[in-house]
C-alpha cells in the first residue's frame, strides 16, 4: 500500500512525459509521493495492524520516535518506488543512422587478401567504405554498433566505460577503461566519416534486445562478399526500423559478386522478456537502482 502511490505517480509521469528532471519538479513530485506514502502507511496500520500499535496517548518518547521513523520510511519507500518507474521502464530506439568512413588501400587489400601492412598502400584511398551504426534511445543513450573485420560485432554506449564484444554468437569479456565509444566517434570524425542514411523511429524495439541481436549476428563471422560491415549495418537498420538500406554504400564495387553470392540472411535471435528487460535497465544505472530497491525492500518493522 505504501509503494503504490509512488508507482502510480511515477507511471503517470512516464505516460505524460513529466518524469522528474529539474530540482523544482523533482522536489514537488517527491513531496507528493512522500505525503501519499505516509497517508497510505497510516491507513495500512489502522486497518491491518491496529492491535500491534499502541494508542498515541500511551506512547513513550521512544515509541513516538519509532513511529516518526516509521512514517519517514513510508515516505522514502513511496519516493523510491516513484524513482524506480522511469529507471526500470524499457528504453526504446528512436533513431538509427548509418555512417561510412573511407578505407585506405592497405585496409582494403587486407580484407581482400588477408595480408596486413602492405607497403605504400596506407596513403591511397581504395574507394571502399566501412559502415557502422549509431542509435539514439528514448532515455538519451547514444549507442554504436559495428561488425569488425575479424568477424566480431561490438556494441557500446558513448556515456559508459564498457565495450561489449560478441564472437560466434557468444559474449566475450568486456573491455573497460575510458569511454571507448566516445573515442571511436571522435576517431571516425577525424577519419572523414559521413552520414549515409538516417531513420526516425516510432515505437522502436527495446534497447534491451540489441545485445542479443548483436550476439546472434556475430555467428556469421566476416565475409567480404556476404557478411561484411555494411551487411551488418543493413541488418541493424532493419532491426531498429523494420526496413533496411535501399542501397549498400559499396554496392557498385560488389554488384557482380552480390548477384552470384547473395548476402547471408539475418540470424534469428530471442528477444528478451519483461524481467530480462527490467534487469537490463537496472544495469544501466546500477547505483540508483540499488539504492532505490534497497529502500523499497527495507524491512518496515
């Protein structure tokens, strides 16, 4: 009964788009949730536990202090449950953009022949392009995903210090340190990356499904003709918006081969359920989630 007012107030905020952001709005909504939590706690005690609570006039100073702490905890539980609603509410993809950056002749030769560091080619433009996808979510996250030339797919958040790698359909150990996706975006800008396609998305898929999607696609490995970085970008765009690219950036270079060797189909994946999605959202803000959940489940006795 105590957490119900907070859940309702937080749910209404999410539904009508006024989740607490600024100080004044946060203070007003917290005060409202706290007051409703105290009122619910008083009613719950009166209706369910009346015999175990002494009359106010018969309370000792220590019992009055305990009752004050109890009411404060009722308020905190309601406020914490209100805070948890936007934290655990499923994040969704609102925009997907495909970016391309040029490959020099040495990089293109490595993809075609497997030979690294061919002398004299690193200064020449091959005309080929590498593609990656930037995704923006309803909670303001900026995600980047791409298929690397070793067959791995990567996924990261520009505001978090983790880079997730997937290979052969499996999750590899996370790479920590700094902000690898933010650095990747800076390097892409310096290398001349250009926007190739962008789609605004309504009712997009949950962001919690993206790691499973990336892991599944990594099972295709890397194949220059049938499973390269652009094929992956096309699959991500279709996953996010329901429709892939009309024309791949390197389609002219691969026109003949694509007729003889069509790209590999998108690998099926299992979408996360509600509980898995809630767990994913909690991991995005672990400290706030842990503190609020700790207050909500703190024993009331």
